[in-house]
């Protein structure tokens, strides 16, 4: 048995879970958020208890110290050497990583080189790595890349139709994201709904504030919706998703804004927020739509249509589909949003949906299609942290 820590360090937050492996038992979990603010928030959950503190947290190193101090304060560990491995989620692995890697000088150098592709997350990942490494120098440390699972795509699926020398010189191509989630969902689906048959054609829909879809065959990624960065693909909470590239040029001409300003708008002020004018939170938009707000209704149907379009294209890419999976914040917990998507695709795919079961399922796993449906439709809560913990345990055994 070994204690392994899964860490997800964002620009102003640290999510963490401590596991007992290989049992995959969650010992504790928690969150440090609003790092850099006077009213930052720290919490830890264990043994049915929850403790919260609101206090100034200057930087990630202070946040890590709070986590580790709490582990001892509440006797979750008596000695830090009990934590044998720490796995860090890293959003962008570029072309370098097709699997998780030991967090060494070479790995760090490559992550640094990829900062232009992920300026928001990559620096935070590195800060989180150093903060934990300084506090737990004896623990094995690994990086688990969101992009790694998508490295099995063929050239026709990841290339952009730009001058090839630009692709080669600047590594400008589709990398995708949420790979750790899609990998978990693929494994879980094959185990729970395909009797271990990896040849099943699966479409996983990771639908949250950030969203992406993945076409899966033989347990591997064939295609995914996010592109060079997480801005690509379907419409999201504040991101536009795919659009005509000339939109950027045209709106810069119309507004006098530069490319950086327009890029910021497409990342932070578009999607549900931009179309509805209400919120990036799908719950707020749905509430407004139920009151008849026209823009909220439009935003929901635009989102559903974009998701449906990707599902349709992936059915063609896979030569059919056996199982469709809904997951992540919206996919797991929002029956109304699942229904909007399913209504757009049910006729084409011959779906027969148990709408009562769809309405009942929130945050739990289950089947929402009827036995006579040509495609099985399931809801599976994702678990990226356990994938990180599994790779930590493999690293301890020298199997990474």
C-alpha cells in the first residue's frame, strides 16, 4: 500500500486528493482557491468531516503548506514520508508526451517551452510542482498530461490545413484537452458497458464550463474537438469554440481591437456568457430560458447544436457508434442539457431514450437509453484524479 497525492494546480487554485493505493481509497480531498487574495479559501474533507478557513494566501507555496500542515494537524499522516508519490495534472504536453512522465529537468524544460500554448495553466503547474517537491523531496513526482491520450490521432485528424512548414516549425496542430477524463471514461465504459470489448465505438462528451468530445475506438482516441488550445471545439461557458477564422480579422477591423484583445474576448466573454448576456453558468442560463428569455433559449440551442454536430461527425469518423457517454459538470448533473442534445440526434441515430431515467440521473452513473435503442447512452461521472493516482502507483512500481 502507498499514499499517493493527485494535484491540479490552476492559476489561482490547488485541488488535491490523497489516495491509498492500489485500493484507490480517497483518504482526503480539498481545495485552495483565490490564491493571491486576502480572502482566499482553504478546505479539507476527510472521514465525513469538512474544515474551511478563509485567510490571506500569498502564493502557491503558502497554499501547499496549508495542505500539508492540515494533513498532520488532523492526523491524516504522521510523517510526510508516508506520501510516496505526487502526480501533477498538466494541461499541455505538446508533441512530447504520449503518456505520463517523471517530473525531472527534461520534463520541466519541455513544459516551459510549451508556455506559449498554455500561458494560463503551465506556469501554475510548474509553481505547484516546485512547492510540493520542496515540501516532499522524497516523494516520486510525475506529470500527467491532458493532451497525452490524444497522441494516437492520425495526421488527418490533428493537422490544420495551413502551410505544412508552419505546422513543422511552430508545432501548430490539434492537441486536444481533457484527455485524462476521456481516458478514464473510455476505460470505465469498456469495463462496465462493453464486457471488456475495446473494439466498441464510443463517443465521450466531457461537458462542463470547458467542454470537449472524443471519438474512441479500440480504447484509443481517434479524434477530439479541442484544437491547438482549449478555445477550439464546441461552445463553452465563456469560450466561443470553433468559428470562421475571418471572424477575428473582421471584428478587429470593426472594433479597432487588436488580436490579443479579440483573443481574450473569444476566451473569456463568449460562449454561454456572450450569447445569453446573462452568465457563463449553465444553471443561470437555464433558469432564464424557463422564464422565456430569448437569448438564453438561443444560447442553449446553439450549444446543443454544436455538441450534436460533433457527435454526428464522430459517428462518421468511427463508421458508426455503439455507446455515447455524458460526463463532467453539465453532462453528469444537468438532465435538461442532456435532453437538448439527445433531441437533436435521436432521429438520425435511432435513439430510444428513457426520459424519466434521464431526469432522475444527476451526479451518478447509469443508462438513460432503452433496451431497443440502436445506440446505448450512459452517464458516467468522470474521475481525473484517480487516473493521476493510478499513474503515481505505476511510477512507484517502475512501470511508467
